[in-house]
C-alpha cells in the first residue's frame, strides 16, 4: 500500500519511498509518496483557499475536530506507539509515551478553542471603546524533524488549527509514518478539504518550495541550526512570521551535595534515553570535584546495566540510532573526542544484535573540557562528556558557556544553589533534580541564544505565534 500525500482533501500519489525500521533494516514499515514542487504549490493554494471559511468556522466545529483527533490518538496509543518505535527506533514505552503526549496536546488545544479571549479597554478619549482580539495569521507551514515524529507535528498543528489557521505539513523524510497517521486521523475527524495538507518528501524539494512561497504566512520549524538559518532568511524575504527550534548542547550540573542516586538517574535519562536523540538531551555533565569520582563510577556501573537492542523488544532500555548517517556522525564524534584528549570511560562501540540495525553502545567521556568539539557541538546521539569543575560558581559559568540555551539542569540538595541556578542558567527551561529532557504538554517549550527564535511553543503561549493581535476602536 502506498501512503499518499493529502492535498485539498484528496489523497495524491507520488514517487514511492521506503520507510525502514532502524532496529531491523529488513523490515519495511511502509511505502510513502514523495511530493514534487507542483504538489507543494497545490497544497499551499488549497490551504489559502480554505482559510476564509476555516478562520470563521464556529468554535464548536474546531473544538469537535481537535477533540475527536485527540481521543482517537489516545485510544490507539499502543498501535501508533508501535509504528513510531518501528520507524524511529525509540523504545516501545518511550514511543507510547510520545503518542500519549500527542493525544494530550490535541485535547488541550480543543479546550483552548473554547477559551479564546480578548480585552475590552476604555480609551483615553471620552466616548471611545477599544477591543483587542487575536486573529489567525493565515496559512502556516509546518516543518518537523525525525526524532519526535508525532509529538512535534501535534504541538504545531493543534494550536495552528485551534486558532483558525490552515496548515501545510512537511514531516521529516526519514520518518513519515507517524505524521501520515496523524493527518489521516484529522482528515477522518472532519477537517475540511484544504485545512490540513500533507506533503511528504525531501527538504530540498518540499521544504524549499515552501520557503519560496509568498502564500505561506507563517512557518514553524524544528531541526538543525543550519537549516533554521535558511528558514529565517527566506521568511524575511517574504515578510513572513517564523519560529525556529534548533537544538541544544545542554548542561547537567552535579554538585558535591547532590543525592548521588538522583543525580545518576537524571543524567542517564537526560543523556542516553531515546538514544540521546533529543534536542533537550544533556551531553555535558558538569561535576564538582568532591563528587566527581563517585559520580563517574556510579554512572559507569549504571550504563553497564543498560540493554541496547530492538526498540520493540521487552526489556530494551536504548534502541538503535535512527539511520546509518546519524550512526556515522555519532562514531565520528567519538573518534574526535579521543583525538581531543578526552578519556572514553565507557562504551562507544557499534553493536551487533539478532536483527541488522544501527546499534551503538552509549559512550561516556571523562576528563573533557568545555572547549572540546564534543562539548561545543550538538552530537544528537548517546554520547556524553563529563567536565570536572571546582565549585558551583565554575559549574554555572561552564554551563552557560555555550552558543545554545534550550535546557539546563542541576542536581543539588541546596535550596540556595537550586534557586540561584534557576535564576541564572541561560536557558529557556531549567530542571532541578530532574532530567533535562521531558516537558509537560501544557507549558511553554523553547530556548534562548542559538537554540530558538520566536515565541514559545505549547501551552497558552502558542497563541503568540499562531495569532495576530488586532486593536479596534469604536465611537459610541
């Protein structure tokens, strides 16, 4: 069966591309159509045509479609989680958790449709009233990455639709299956023709055509910093609203007074779960002298007990890397870390399992410095480096010494240090005694510096990107 693109309410065929399971490269998840430039232009035109009616649609219609979508996602979370694990490689429990989050996001924004609000203010001029309202920005282009193939499309599409926009979605070419299933659910839930359009395929064709279109009014992108810059430049050319999420090099600080078990569990989760393929992962473990050796020993023991295997297999803690290209990047950085003088304290080897796949043993470096490339550049794999520091002040300085600023964490039992870190960590999100990865669906998500640009995603803060503020005056 060929999974087709959805354009103007019709399923449209294209050249087929195989979706391969990274846990078992003999397993083809499905065949998915690739859109060409004309398909993309047709999808944008359909979204533009559908915008007037959808933006004025009664709120109960929008609410019902989003609610029905969320309900079906949650009802099918095991099935959709299995699909996600097969195409992306995160473990089945992690995949089901991601699908659950997607369903919760749609449920939340179904509620937001019924909570749309504005302000009525008096004017400084007698007899004049002022209404402040939010209106949809228009046609929203959505470009999503491969590491969260249903949650990230959900947290972009749900608010876009809730606030009355129409959508053109380009999911990552590597993992189209989860996004296709999401759009198919929305289609059956009653989304009118042209309101949600799906164009799968290569970024050089689909993404570029979206960037070149003057009819996309806003573009939300999650992916690499290099591509994010291209999105920004193209959007400025068209005077288009844009939102960028471009990753991180997140620090996790461990102080002498930390609870060792809490610190180790948070570090393992942050650095290695989801195969380290999270923009919120901690790849810099900044540890003070007094606890350094005990922390490294305990973390190494914990890593030795982790099972790397097929994402669908019971008992697997870490699944495969997403594909051969990402695996090569990970191993190149491991070689680079050795060459830079860091000590590979654990792992870093490619593994063989019962099925052919992209399996990599988690890698832990010690005696790293914050100037090494393994501490400066986003690796996006199960690779972390321990950086030894003298005290809290040096730990904070090292944590902030990065061009990124997405998430930052600290393990400490000191209220003083926890409070100071929350106020002074240069990141959009701060975690105390918790993994740096893992954000609730109803709160804002985003970072600072090179990690993000534009309004926050998720929660009520999403309105800042997906709406435009109008101020209207009336003479009584």
